């Protein structure tokens, strides 16, 4: 886990840690300042989406490494949206890395470490009781709006949004974006050089992870 979850006054405090892991925890490390960087990047992105009409669980920053969020009923799904071909999946489907997809690919995964987060069809999700079809349709529609909004934001920061992982929950009978948004859950490339600015820097030993995250934060702050 890249963050601690603490209950406080009816809400939750997400405390981001200076830790990173990959390959289902087989590779781990402590990275100085990673918690601070992830916390501030996530706050900027949630505030941006809120300002563009997307309901989220975000309340406010608490300190350099923590933020306050609403305590929502999480839906056990991960929504992955792919804009550019990258990652292990592309090899099995014949895509060349870096290829711009004709339209975003959306994948719905059951959030289960035990089962390695399998991709599910709508009918699986409904049959398993993970979501009803109406909520599922709303999740997919909101995910595409989020993706489009963040593509535009990152483009202003000279960054490509390659793909993104989203999670949702229910708060006061309303669907909201939850969890966190950082280079842990977004694959980001420099717009000019395609240099990695996300957790792939750690996965592939491409340099210093804190420097990549710092670049993302500084560019986002510069366009606020």
C-alpha cells in the first residue's frame, strides 16, 4: 500500500508514504519525498476534476503528505483507460509501444489481489453483484469524461496521459471518484521526448523516481 488510511471525525485521512512497489510487491523501495509529491499531485488533479463538474471524495489537503476525503462505500472495480499503447498487455495484442489508439480502450477489472485483478465483462460484474448495470454505465461514462479532462490538463503541462486507473465509490447515494490520482496510477510521458514520468521509472530502472514525480508536480503547479 502506498498510503495509510486513518479514520477521523467521520471522514478519512489518506497519508501518502515514501514507499513504492511493483510486480505485485516483488520489488519494493523507499523513495524520499514520494509521499509529499503523490499527495500534492493527487490534490491538484482532484481539485481540477471537481472544478469541471466531476464529483469526488476529496475534501482538502491536511499537510504535506496527507489529505482529507469522504468515507465512501468503495465499488470493488478498477477502471483502466488506455489512450496510448504501453505496458505488458500491448505485446499480446500486437500493438507497437507508443501507438496512439484510434479511441480509448476501457477495461473493467475486479479489484482482487488473490485473483490478480481479472478483466470482467459487464455481465460478469452484474452477476457477481459488484455493481448494477445502471451504476456501471454511469461509471464508464464518468471515466471517459475524467480521461478527456485529464488529457487536456496534462497536455497544457507538456505531458501525455498514456493510461489511467480509476476507482469509484458511493457517497450519500451518489457516485464519486475515489482513491487517489498520482504517477502511481497514471502512466505519463513527456510530450516531446516520451521520457517516463511515472512508476515505470521504478519498474524499469529508468532513473530517479522522485525526480520524475517532481517534474509532474512542478508542471501542474505552473499551469494552475
